[in-house]
């Protein structure tokens, strides 16, 4: 049983792992070739290779230092501080897990949710409003704020589902447009009296109340907060929903063959609407957790690129809940480590984006990976992307 | 020109699709290859045509060894193939389709299509076809599209023509016409390989018959062999071609349609004010040439169509306008026309497909919890009852053969309390053994007092199963006749000719 599960997991992780390895090899070359010090030695091949390898090593070492553990921070009085990078990785990964789950769940129902960004924004708006406007007892305040964000975003996502179910409009177009609306809506709302922090002229909301803040897990010096548990619970929820419930059964049936699902009496419009609502809720919870856990106040760029990276994360995680968690952690690490890499070795932060893009490129082109590694068979995940478009 | 295969062997993993097959086809002969689905006929033909590479074996044309590794090799060796699914571009004209891949550039770099047009007219004249080279392919009936494929093969001078299940998509009239065409080609010296599992057609035109079972040549027999013998050689056991139909009391009307009309998406009325009464314990067959409104009528009964007018009473209750879910749970079982598209979720397991309709009911579900254990336990029961051949109920349904897939659909549909069974082309594409099983189940439902509405374009099937036959033509039921009607009369009715004698 256990061995069976392991081999299944290994099978599913094969393509992402190989894509990952390939992407890092190519990125390594880019790092070496973009370093003028290395290029200066192009005259003597041996020196060139030697210094190239050194640059690559230093860059990846910095990437590690910036994302997992930094020995320099651990020296001195507090060894624990050495894990500051890991804490940052998890802080970035937490909202990414939730938005990634949002996109992954949509994939399972045959929908391509590009709208996690907008849903995230509405989650952040709802959570911050309840967070700074009300004074509620501890725990209750957190729940109320998170719930407000989740529900608001679920409605925002549900609108897309309803429009698709009723009119047949394509969810990709709808969600892209809804992202624009959300993006400008947050600018506007931060200029209203309700949201603008008293005494400030730049768009920034008041901080959420102390009772509404997610507790920090490792003292005040590390930013890691309880949101990671919410994110993991959400992953468990999505897994349970898909595997163990009749609702998930309908989602998967519609995702795999909507026509057969319809013929067997499953209501496709209801599935589409409820999927998009739940996906919206997940991304919205991401926004809420981001506000309540690390940001504390609403700002126009609160969403960063969490909603868009989510697509990459869900693809890399092959739309599986567990896979999405791993993929989000990886991306969080790349983001956190990228900064250190830039600071320490001068390798531009953008190289991390190249790595991310390459990983997705290889995931989407499994035959290429198969060709490179001379593999006989790789279960394809390309269908994941194409299905959303056809749906 | 003759084609000879010696010792063709092809394996896929552990599965041997072709096991040292020998075959000889002479010029001016129709050589039928008969076998069940999955017997290895298509694999063999794909090897001959260069779409697959044999593990071992040799192909000779006129005694010369050929190295065929892709279709162009086959074409230059004089081998042409008409596939079961046509390789035509629907929005192109006939002439454009025929020059495809052999385009000639004329003056000013413009595509020269005149030569192709002339060639089409010449071949059409030689073989007695009437095909307009400028017609858009998608506007042509299926039978004509097939002729376009044949013309293409002839223009590129195919001396050996492979027809892969050519009649599967044709109406009875079109089938007869194709058989005539084949005889014409044969007279002109073309060697024809005719792949099929339809016994009647084989006996009508074949000069030689080779029977393949599980990748091996079982026998080479003459066309005078009886249908029963051919069937048992194909399947490997005795086959009952004419199912026993017990005479019994027919009950009260259970499904009544009054002035039922269906419009398609573009607003055209495809079913026009139809009236019929289906009674408990009878099989009412709806016969007709494909595309005369039968599919839409079948779908309308389960409320899969959106624009339906009129009334539809199930056991006295109006069911028109119910949701699909409610229609199914009111007591309608529905075997859809396309099991791949409408019947099954191919990536789902067999067990999951068996509960597609009942997944939210006890014992499978309590609240929103779905019990995987109960689902697979019940699946095991269905597998036994319906004799579904599989390795595990948790395998994807796409791993099953066509016959077993259809058994999954039927098992699912009959696992609800059923008053009426709507079976739309239930044996399309199935082999003899599976057809026999499906027919038995349909008659079983009839004998158990259910009403069965059978939509079929197969005359033999209609005549074997029906108590009464409603003939649909251009969206109307033009006649309802008794099942003792002759095949000829039924054929005429299907062509829209209302004959006094055919009316009972």
C-alpha cells in the first residue's frame, strides 16, 4: 500500500522534478554568461569554465542562503535567527498556496481561472475592512475578517461562473477583465474616507486591529505566522472535496467530460458557478491571510503577482493539492532567495523569473523533457492547460 | 496486381496484435477480412499502409518485396486506403481535397486545380460515380464523401484498395451503392481488401474471406459459408444471431408523445409534431436513415434538447421540461448514441462511471460524503452481472474495449428503477459477441414489462428486436408498421416512399 502510494507519487513528481532540474541547468548557464567577469576570461577555456562554475555556485549558494538558512544570521547570540530566510520563504508561500489551490481546483473542473489576482484583491479588501473597522474579541476577529475576505472573493469569482454558465462567455476572457476591474477598484477604494488611513495622502488603509492579526509562530524577529496552517488546511480541504465528496465527483466529471456528465444528469451550470465561487473563496482567503498575517494594511499593490504566479504554481503542482503546496513553497523560496542572490552576487533578481518561466515551459512541453532525458513514457500534463481553453 | 503478406507480426508491449499473418490478395478480387473489434484487422491494414511498422514479416507487391515505412511508400507501391474516419478537410471542395499533398503550382504561383478537376470527372465517368468536383465536402452526404476518398485513391493509381469498415457510417441505401461500386472496381481489375464485421455484406460481395481472431488467421473460407458459421469462427464460440423473442402480452401505454417538436440551435424544426405510444413490454423501434431527427428525438425524451414543444407523458405524468436529472430519476434509462462523448467519462475509473448518475444517492453517498468502498463494491456486482471483462474496477474506463464500454453504460442505466429504456444506436461499432449481449439485455427489459424505444439505423437489428417499427423521415414519423414487414419495404419507407402494402 505504502509502496504503491510512493511509486504513484514518484510518477506524478517525475515531470516537475525533471523540468526543475532542466530549468536550473539552463539558468546556471545564463548566470555564468551574463557575468562580465566570467566573459572576460573567454580567451582561455579552462579559466572560463572554472570561473563560470564558481559564479554559478555562488549564485545558487546565495539563493539557498536567502531562502532556507543563513549561517551569518545564526552566528552571535541567536542561532534561531539563521532561519530568517526560511521564515520569509513561508511568508511568501502562504498566500501562494491558497491562490495556487484556487487555480488548481478550477483546472479539475475544466476551467482556467486567470482571475486569482482579482479574487485575491477582494479577499484583501474584505479582510482589511473588517480588520480595521471593527473591534472584536481575539480569535473571533480573525475568523470574521478572514471570512469577510473569503465571501467577498467567492462572490467575485462566482459572478464569472454565473456569466459563463448563463451566457457561455469564456472564463479566461471574463477573469482577465475582472482582474482589471479589481485592480482599479482597489485604487479607488483606497481614496475613499472609509479606507484611507487618517493623516495619510498616499493610498494606504489603517492597520488591522491587534486582535485581527494572525499570531506569529517564532517570535517577533521572524515574520512566519499562523497563516501557513490555514493554507495547509485549505489544501487538505481541496483534496477532501475532490476525492471524498459528491461535489468533487461532479466537479471532476464536468472537468473530464462535461457532455457525459450532463447526460448523466449532472447540472453543468451549477458546477461551473460553484467551482468559480469556491476558487474565488480560496484566492480571497489568500488575500485575507496575506493582510492579517504579514501586510496588516491594504495598499494598491497588496496582491503583487500572487494571482498570476498561482497559475504557474498550479501547473507545476499538476493541479494536485499536495503538488500545489510543494510548488508554492518552491516559488516562495525562489522569490525570497532571489533578493539575497541579487544583493550578494549581483545576479539580477529577474533570473528567478526566467527559472520560473522555464519550469512552466518544460511542464507544458512534456515531450521535450522526455526527449532530453531519453524517457520512454511520461504521463502528460499538457492536457491540463488545453482543457481549460476548450471548456 | 497482387498483394502478398508473409508472416506479419506486431506486438504492443505484451499484447500480440498480429501473429505471423499470411495473406494473399489477387487483382480483380474482393478479399474480405472478417474479425471482431480488436482482432487485429486495423493493425494489419495500418502496417500495409505504412502507418505502423511491423516487428517482422514481409510485404510483396506483384512478387516484389516492398519496404513500406510510411504512407507515401504504400501509395507509390499502388496501395490506397479509405479510412473509417475520412481524411478530408470539410471546408475544402472535392477537387481541393484531392490535390491536397500533391498540389501543382500553375502560372503566377497560383494553385492549379483544373487538372484535378478533369481527373475527377474522368475517374467518375470510368467508374460511374457522380461527384461534383466543386462541391464543398461538408455539404455532401457521408456516402459521397466516401466516394471522394475512393476517387482520391484511384486518381493516384491505387491498384490495391483497402476499405477499413467502409459501411460503418453508411445508410442501407448507401451501403448497397458502395457494394455496387466495389464490384465495378473489381471488374476493372482493382484488388480490394474489405475490412468489416458485418456478415451480410461479406457474403454479398467477397470472393475470398479471411477470418482473424486475436491476431491470428483462423480460417480462409468461401463466401458460401453460412452467417452462423462465420460468426462462430469470428467469436470463437457458438453465436445466436437471431435472439429469441418470446411472444407475450403487451401492456398499457407507458410513454406517450403528443405533437412533440424539437428545434435545433439554428431554429430549424428537426422533429415535427410527432405522435407515438410506447407500451409496457414492447420494443418500438424508430428506424430511419441517419439524420432524419432520430437523435434529436431520443435526446428530447431525456430533456437534453433545449427547444422542445408538445407533450411527453411518462406513466401519465408530463416529463417535458424536467431537468435531465429528474427525467432520469423519473424512470428513464438512456443509452446515448455516442458512448465515448455522452456515455462515459473516459479518464474516470470503471467504478466511477458506473455511478455517474447515482453518485449522490444512498448507498454511495451520505450527505456530501462519497464512499469509495461502497462504490467499488457495487461496481464489482455490476461487473459480474453484466459480464464486463476487465482487470480492475479502478482502471480507467478508456482501457476497455468498445463492447465492454457499452456494457458499463448499460449496467449504469439499468441500475436505476426503470420504466422506459431509450436505446440510441446501442450496438454501433460493436462486434458480434457484444451485439448479441446488448440484444439480449434489450429483450430482457422488454420481457420484464418495460417499454423500450430503440433508435437504430441497422435494418437487421430493427427487424430482430422490434415489436413495431416507426419509420422517421425528415423529422416526421411517416409510418408505424408491424415487425413482419420485409426488408425491402422498410428500406423504401426509410427513403421516404410511403407504400400502401407496407402499411399494416
